[in-house]
C-alpha cells in the first residue's frame, strides 16, 4: 500500500510516497477540507471589497501617509504573493504612493529571513519595488505600556511609526493561541523579546498555576494567551488583519479581512470545519508528516503521540524542507548547556512513544532538539530504510496511522 503526503513547501511542493507492507492495516487521517478548491481571484477581490468590522483599506488609506504591511515567514504556509496585488490596488485607490509603503517580516523570535525567502513570500517584483525589512526582537522597539494581564509591551518602532498598519497571515490551528493569524502577527511577530517571553512564558505559567483555560489546538474562547495577543495588537494599532485558510496543499481556499478580532473569529468558524480530522483507532505506528510548517516539526509531535496506543508505539516524523528546522531564539538550544529562555529540555521520550524516528536527510542532529531528546531520536535517511527497521519489530496486522499534515490538522476529539 502507498500513501502520498505533501512535502518540500516553498521548494517545489511535491509528494512523498510512503509504501507499507500489504499485510499492515494503514489508515490515513484526512482533514475535512483537504481537497477544498483554491479560491478565485474574483473571490479574493470580493473579500477586500467587503471587510468584516472595518471600512475598506482604500477608505482607511485616505489621508494616511506611511503604510506598513506585516507578513509571516516560511514557517507559515501563507502564499502571501497571491494577496499582495489586491492589497496594493486598495492602497493605490486610497492615494498611497509607492515610496510610503514598506513590508516587515513578522518573524517574532525566529531567525531572520533572506532575500530568497522574501522572494518566495512576496515575489521578486514586490521586493524590488518596495523595501522589505526583518523584525529584530532585540532592538528598536517602542514601549507602549502593560496589558491588563501584566505583559510589558514593546513593538517594532518602524511598525509604530506608520499610520496605516496591515497584516497578512494564515489562519491555521495553533497549540497555544488556538489558531494563528489575527493579532498573532503583532505578538510575537513584531514585538520585543521581553514581550514575547511575557506572553509565551510568564502568562502561560500563571494560567497553569491558576488552573485557568489557557490553550489548546483550535481553542480561542477564554484563551488567555490569545486575549493577551489581541490586546497587544490593539495597543499597537493594527488596522486591518488579512487571514487566509488553506487546503492540504497550501492553496488559499478562503480569505477573511477586517478587524483583527471580528475577521479572525469568522475565519475560525470555517477553519474548525476545514481542518477538522476524525480520530482513528489507536495505532502501533504513527507517521506524523510536517508540511505546512515543516520547519517547525515540533508541532507534529502532539497529535502524533496521542494517536499511538496507550501502551506505546513507534512515532515517525517526516519534515522534508531543505533549510531544516527554524532557528528559534527562545524555544531551541544553542549549545550543550545553553538554550533559549523558553526551551524545555527534553530528556525523556514523549508519553506513549517507545521509539522516535525522523526521516532524513533534511534534518540535522541539533535540529532534533525541536522534536525530542537528541540522544534518543534516530535519523534514518530514506523511507525504505525506515520500513525495514519497523518490520524488525512489527508483523502482520500492524496498525498504522498516517497524518498528512500534523502541523495544521485539527483533532477536536483528541
């Protein structure tokens, strides 16, 4: 039996063929909107003409001088270049001149983007026509005060200097903020490292200590982190939030534009349907493919391990992207004994995982810190070799679950 899963986002977007023994019982967990058709240009235009909770961008642009557009990096599946022409058309109608438009990559605590990355996200014409900057979380941030939950807020000074602020991001499930997109483009996107720590660290610790509703895939209601994020984005003055929903292949299938909360919540309603995935019977082997966020393969771990049998099984993570795992200044290690402030040192296998294998060759040893305990994770550089290894301990009738994209699929019953 062969199961094809998507791979190599931003680098060709092809498929990886996973072949299993015919005697094995293989289930593929398909999300409801896996094959939802790509949105048309007319539908994108209509979304810009009918924003949710705000006037059109063209109207907001009247009388404004400096415009900033935030966009996400290659850890997110957003095909931003498809939306930019419609947004620029709105700005032009509103009287904004090219020299007053700039783009900032909302990398948060991720490593900086390069020109080749900017081109993948925005297209060559855009990056040669407009200045495109990286956000630096360690410098040049403007202090705005505290949120009602006590988070000290400092935001990119170039962003704050503009009088029309727009963000383009993807609305996909997220393990702590419920869903991406919306205010998340500001926090962590263009906030200082201290502000990110306050929201991702201190606030999380407080919520856990008080047994308050904090997080969970797909959960936005009463989510302390999400509420804090949105308060910060409002303090920073984000005027328009552009949120895209995608199918399994990263095609844009819907766009929600407007107020950073109202447009986001409307998108979440559809997102819960598109990404919803039924929970199969517990398996002996789970293959958790990371595609939409292939360079944040840590996100594939949670669903992957929970779909294993309670007494344990083998988890295979596939994360094929040539650049490897993203540099995360808060969440990863930077030496044998040094690491980011929010790095959780992994010394034991995740619950239910007896053996953890990562498909190479697009993973390095240091990159395993994003996935599991480095000294206990095995890298195997081809799928046939992985199957050969698995057959040593699994025979006829082995139950296998394949998750085509464990970084974006939503298991509401898990």
